[in-house]
C-alpha cells in the first residue's frame, strides 16, 4: 500500500484528477487517514466532525469496536463462497432478523445484495414477476440509484441523469407532497390518478415506489396520511407498494424502518447504507408470496450477501439493542431540530427545518422567500463548514438543502460542537 503519511490533500487531489474520471464527484477535497465514531482525521493531521456519515452509512459511527470485532472473527473463517454456491448461516440468521423487524402481520422473506441500487433493481424485478405487470410509478425529487433502471426511477436530472438516456420505459413520475412548495397530499394523489388517465392504466402498474423521507431530494418527509392513502390506492388496484428505505432505514428516523411510524406495511422494502455500519450489503424484504415470485436463479449476485457484510449487519443489530440507538435517534433528532430552529429564527435565509428522528435538514432561500432556492449560499456554507472542521452535505432538487447525518453514537458534546461550527460557517457564508 502506498505511504501517504507525508501527502497533502492538494497533492492527492492532483493524482486523483489524473487517475479517476471526473464523473466520480467529490464533495470535499479531503483525504481521510482515520475515522473514530463521529470524528475523522485527514492526511495533514486535521480533525473534522463528521455530519455526513458516509451519506447515511455510519449510524453506528466510524469503526464501531463491536462491528470490527465481528468482521475480524468472520475473516478467520471464510470471506467468500457466493451464497448461491455454498451457503452460510450468518446470511440465514440475518434474513430471519430482518423478517422479524419488518412491519406487517404476514410472512416475510429477505435476500441480500451489495448496493442500494441493486436492491431497488431487484425489488422492481420481483414486483413485475409477481404481478405480471410492467409499469412503475415513482415520485418527483426521489432518488433510487445510478443504474439504468434506478436512474429512470430517480426524479432528479442534474447531475444523475444528464447524458445517460434513454431510460427504461413504463416509468412514470407523480408529484411528491411538499407543503412548503404548495403540493398537498391531495395534489400528490391526484397526480397518480392523472398518470392512470394519461399514461398507463392502473391494472398494468406493477409497483409504486416511495421514500418515506426523500434523501437526495431534500429530506422531504412523506406525510403519514399520504402513505396511508397510497397504501389504500395500491390495494384498490392490485399494485405493490415498495418503500425505499435505503437512506431512512437502520434506525435513522427513530424506528428501524421509517415507514413504521405511519402504520403502513409495504409489500417490499429496500435497505442498505447503515445496515452494516460501513460494510457493503443491501437487502430486499417483503411478503413471502411476493418474494417467491421469481424462479430459482432469478435473484442473486456474485458478492450478494457477503459473509463480511452479514457479520457486520448482525453486529449492528446487537449494537442498536445494547446502546438503545432507536431512542438515541429520537433524542438526537430533537436536539438537532431545536438548535436549527433557533438558528432559523435569527436568519430568514433558512426557509425550513425538517426531518424525522435524526434525519434532519435545513433549506436555504433568498430574500426570505422559500420559493427562491439559494444553491450558492448552500455551497458556500458547506465549503466554509469544511474550513471550520465540519463535514456537511447538500441535497435537494435545487441544491439548496443542507442535511445532517451525524452518527447516532456521537456524544452530545460532539454534536453541539458541530452545530457551533455550522452556525459560524453560516455567518461567514452570509458575508461572502
């Protein structure tokens, strides 16, 4: 391995630009050498507080000791067989645990993959196999991945879809409810009905896929009555409801799955990101009879359900129980929201503070007008935060939302220090 102890961020960025395609974006020109819970250190020895969490992957923090121990133990036994060739118990145990956690009073089955996009792709495959239908409805501002099917489902063009079309057919986008921007629950449901009138009849729609809280779209929370009415609409027409919980799952919102809080039981749920504390694994869990629709050989993947990922995911489940991280998520969300609302009272550029559990964001605007998104201020804020020693990420259809995904294991002192940095960064960004 190359010795980068004397390297600088700038020198490594120069090497990166020469060796790696520009399409692989870079939010921060920082190269990490160490991560510990909610803190990271770069190659120049500078310390940062991590409010990005690897884009919602590190709910249990960097290098949680119990996850590291579980993976080290697994390394001493075997690292890969391909589950479809030689099976192993951790895969089965993890499936049993996920089946028990998923909402719904019906039998469930789970299988594993490597990435969130793979999980969504396979959920669509399963829905089509079960219903014998082809159409899929997604929502504006939704994000579901970077593969061709998932890009088709994604409701944001720049930067994800630019130059990559055409996308798979029979994908349609309804409006996602957003009270701040004048889209009511009635409007959103009416837009689904409009698709049935203008684009595809309801009895040819296999699935409707929705994020209970939109991730990349701006942390827009789906109202619970919207999810309930969407469930009823799907039942009326024999359509499967898929909850994309890749960013919201694994306890981020205060329940293991965000959709639990609405009382809705989807037919299929996709998850990934924080379920294994930084190790690559994803899952599709759903009704047993729906999950059994594909024939043997129709599902799987060479690295799908990696033994290391299974070991890490089982450790994450134990950590959530031992450290009461669901309760911590709720308390952390309240702490973040209170502080950000206090900040919003001082600055009219903050159009909204919103979230569910510890999945919290603030939306920035111009002239105190929520309908004038301020992407430039958002960029300045994130850049200034990095200078302060805080790693932040932006999101939103217009790039004007700052999201907070700090590990649930972070101490109150670290969280408050990060919020102090955010407040100072905003003050500086407003003067630029």
